[in-house]
């Protein structure tokens, strides 16, 4: 193959995929959000509240200038906007503190309930001072009704809706029916005694219209939320079945490969006995056949070993991963020694710059990772070439390992598929017919298990570079 120096290197990044645990026992419409999404909702709710605080405080400041409020026919608000803003500031700080220190799902839900309850109480006070029925301020209850439909189940959002209705009804009854509270409005002379009868009729109409709109909005929002949650639940169920089928396939592959190991070991041993003459002298033609049998046995044994590694990795849960500290200097030196003989046969030399960095995990898994990458680097390098291995800490103290060869390279359009099981490019097959195509699939599984990002950079005819970026070590672990 003729290498074109004008071709720029192509790159591809394999991002780590985190395993998600999905509880499928709950009904689709009642399934809770994930913990991260709940935390996001709490934070967003608190951030939005700062806007309300600024609005109320700004209104209070404007009210200090009597000329402005008189011009618009409004009454000076007095101190209630400042008192309300202060209460909201204190409650918001408390909710933010709890959101950062109480991160269990049940505690986050309690935080959300607390925020909505406190907001409804404060909002009822604001509604009273602004004018519960003389203005449309009561429609601001809709914000919390809709948000409760998003955050909570249908039954829980109905409770929030009934709370809003109860608080609004108590406010209006205390003001207009029981006369416990004086009538309030931000507008001057909004109610005149001579127009009491038609005004009361309009107020009653507005009251029931407001409640009707709330109920309709609750029904629509909760219905849409239920549909979305049910769809998510169905997707989660489908994903669970796919995961179960994949695990069953892995178990079947593990069993089958284990059953194949013993027969192939027996064939290999007997072929060696024939080759070494323990069963008598054999002809040159038979000797050639035995050598081919041995070669094929070695290849199939290596493939079975890779299949076993892949099956074992697929069946390993994230919870069972050990937290052993491993020094990269010893680990990489051992991995290089495993491919040294093949490298010598091909005239490949190793250039190393390995600084001591600590990894945390299962040593066997990291050995699989590096041996497969080093083996590929050696096999697909040009004869008498060079393989470079470096290890250091990145700018954020994350371990970074780079393995680079000057081999056949990988075409840009093939890079996204190189981590698929049994996938091999046409150039790779022409260069080495003996590979199983499982090596990089094993690398991908290990990377996903440990959250390792892999960047691949390659140019056909000039080689390939694999950069492995490990998560930053948690010193408290």
C-alpha cells in the first residue's frame, strides 16, 4: 500500500458509557426521575425563585416613589414586597443547602415538596396584597400546578392543585365573605360601594372561572406527563429485555467456549506428541499436516481465550469491581513482556516513557486492555518498525496512557466501527489473516467499565495512536 503524506490524520473518540440501573417495578405513570434529574430540578427551581425575589424587591423599591405609583393609579405597596423577598431569600438559601447536603432521592423529593408548599403559602400572601379577585394574579398558581405535574405523579400533582385551590379559596372567603381581612388591591379605588352588586357577580364569575382553568390545566399537563413517563417506562422495559438477552448470550458463549477449551487442548497436546516423534516416525507429508494442525490449534486457542475474556467482562457488574491500586510502571512492563516475542520476530522495537501513575481497578482487566492494544500495535506495524508507549498525568492529574505505532493505519470511514466485535477492515485482513477481531471489543468493554475515554488518531500507511484518558483518582477511596 502506498502511503499518501498529504492525507491528514483522522480521529475518533470512544466515550465511556456509564451503566444505569433502572427500577421497573413501578407503574409507568408513577416512575420517579433519576437522582441526577431530581437534583437538576431542585437547582433549577431555586434559580428561578431568584428572579421572583428580584421582581418583588424591585416592585417594593418603585413603590417608595409615590409619584410613580400615583401616575398609574396604584397604591403604595408598603413593606410587604420587602418582607416577602426576605422570606423567599432565607427559604431559597435553606433549600439550596439541603439540595447540596441531602442528595438521596427521598430527601430530594421532600425538598421539592417543601419548596412548592412554602411557595404556595407565600404566593397566597402576594395574591392577597395584589388583589385576589380584582386582578389576574391568581393565575400565577398555574406555575406550581404545571411544575408539580412534571415533578410528581398524577395523584401527587392533584394534591398540589387542591392545595392551591384551598389556599386561594381561604384567602377570598376571609376577604370577601367572612370579612376577616380588609380588601386589598394594588389599584386605588378599585371597588366602589355604588357598584357592589355587579362587582360581586363579576368576582364570583372570575373565582369559579379561575378554578376551572386550573383544573383543566392540571388535567392536560398531568395527562401529557403520564404519556411521556409511560413511553419512558416502555423504553426502559425494552432496554431491560435487551440487557437480559445480551447477558444470556454472554453466559451461553462463556459455557460454549469453556466446553471447547478441553478438546482443543487435547488436540494440541496429541499433535505435539506426533510432531516430536513420541508416536513413531511419520512421513514428511504427514508432518506438514501436523504442523498445520498445531498452527490452527494455536489460533483457535487464542480466539477461545479472547471469547472467554469478552464473556467474563460482559457478565461483570459495576458493583463487583475491585478497588485495587496498581502502579502503571510494573503493569505496562509486564504487558510489554507478553508481546516481546512477537515483536522480536517482526523486528519491532519499543520506545517507552512510562512515569509512575496509579490506577484503581482489577489488574486482570487492565492487563487485557493494554495487552490487546500492544498486540495490535505490534502485529499491524510494518516490519522493523517502532511502537511507542508513554504514561503520564494529564493537566487535571488524570492518568494518560498513549500507545502509538507506525503501521498500516485505519481509514477514516472505518474508525467508528473498529470497536465492534469481529469487525476487521479489509486492510487489516490483508495484513494479518489470523486475528479474531475481538481485541478492540475487549478494550471497549474495559473502557466502559472504568470510565476510560479512548481517543484514536490514524492515517493510512503511517500508523495509529491510541490515547487512553483514565478518570482522576479519588484520593479518599
